[in-house]
């Protein structure tokens, strides 16, 4: 937890970070909080003071940069990167409030934690020479560095909230699955071998390699995230899907949800879309919002009468009945199916119609048709 900038500290932010990681099933091995390690940073400051590499400047401590030094590293993403120490000014390592800067604290922490690889954003490339100077001053071997390109919006500019820069909690609240978020984010800027796209967290751990990280800025595509979410929704059992949907729609009957789960898997891209896709299972659409139909009133009355005599009320029987009713009443079958679909659902596109009609039930289907 890099909390040394006390002015920017937001109460409760650390717990939100932890909760976000837990939601994505990303569990840390240990916890280091920089604000609780001030005495440790002081010890390392003393080392630099003894070496005459740190001096006081208005209450703060600066690192003395030796000029004419070549600072280079073989970046795991960008390959060889080189700087001259001539372009680096003496920089603050301990602020006047007694807290270390990120540069100093991160180097000390990474050394003490025996960190092998430092992965961070491209914007830290210009800071890495300062860190190399500190490693050199202490006589430590630096870790490997990998600087990753920033995720951008479709306009290739900094990602805005509207384009996707939201918290994990917001995505979960919108009906996205943690597995889909991890899968989608992992493939932003990293290319697996072959054409495979669906990866569990365990799969990613096995397959991931720094060599396949792309140098170019990955574009955040919300439609691609929705596609990933649909793929993971389809992996859920009917019972699992029911349980997850129930959290969003606690008033919906659980038994009814279980019946419609297999019908909506292919059609919902977030859990929250269940209401839009299948809300008509739970309540009849408003008459005024039913799309136009091409069947006349007297024809509809005949259809209703024919449905009243249909038994048993099973999807196969309903399907066969549409064919028979179309022939008997001399009504185009497509127009007939469309009319019934529009009236009972208020939509032009629904989950499979015959299965839907069986689940809603004969009595309610007839009631809706009569009401219309």
C-alpha cells in the first residue's frame, strides 16, 4: 500500500482496493503498508547520509545525483532503454513531513521483499533511472522492469468513465461476472498463443508471459467485455445463473427463474439484462407498448379460441398448433407467430417462443391475448 502521500490519502480507499481484488479472486501473499515502515526508511536514509549521497534541503532530504553516469536497462516490454544522469536533478527521497517519496520507498520495499519483477505503467519509464541510481547507491541488483502501455478509449485518448474507467464494484453492480472482467483485462495488451480467448484465472497463470505483451496502447472495447461476459454466463449451470440473477431481482420467483435460465443464457450479456430480455415472464407488457402486428382482430379471436382447446400445453404441441392454425385460418404462419410473440412479450425479439409460452402457461397467454 503506497500511502506516503498524506495529502492525497482517501479514508477507506485501502479497504476498497482489497475488496476489489477479493471480488476478482486475486488474493495477495502479504501486505506491506508504507506509512507503517517509516523507521525502516529512516535506516536506509542513514546509509545514504553516511555515503554523502543524501543532503538536507529545507527539511526534506534529497539524493545527490552523480553526473555523467549511463543508466540503462533491458525492459521486458520495450527492450533496451537508456538515460544519462545529466538530465536528472537531485531528487527528494524523504519529504519534510518525514514520509518517503514513491521513488525511495518502492526501491527499499522491493529490495526487502526480494521482488524479481516490477510491472507498472509506461508513465514510470522516466522515473526508472532514479530507481536505478538508488539501487546502485545501495549496491543492490535491480529487479527486471516491465513498463506496460496504458489502456485507452476508442478515441485513443485517456480512458474516461463513460468509456469504461469504472471501479470493479460498478462493473459487478452492472451485472458483469468477475471471471469475465479478469479474462477481458488480461487480454488487453497481452496476446496468448493461438486464437483462444476464454481463459480462467488458473489458465492465465499457466499461459501468461511477458514476451507476449504488446507495446501498443490497448483500446478498451465495452462490446468485447459484454461478449466475454456472455461467454462466462453460458458456462454457468442453470442453478448458478438463477442464484446470480436472483441477487439483482429478488422479487422474481426463483422457480420461474430456474425455468427460464436455459432460455436466456445465449441472449443476456449482463445479469442485469434479464429484466429487459425476459421481464415479460413475470408481468404482462403494457398494451400501449406492444409492437404493431399484421393480424386482424377477428383473426386474433379465432387464434385465442384455438389455443383454448390445445392440450397438453407443451412447447412441441404449441409449435405444431401454430402450423395447424395457420392452415385452418389461412393466416401466414410468420405473421401469426409474430403477432403472438409481440402481444405476450411486448417485444419483437424474445427467447424461444414455444418454450416461453409453455413456461408462462396457457391461462396467462390467453389472458394476454384477450386483453390485447
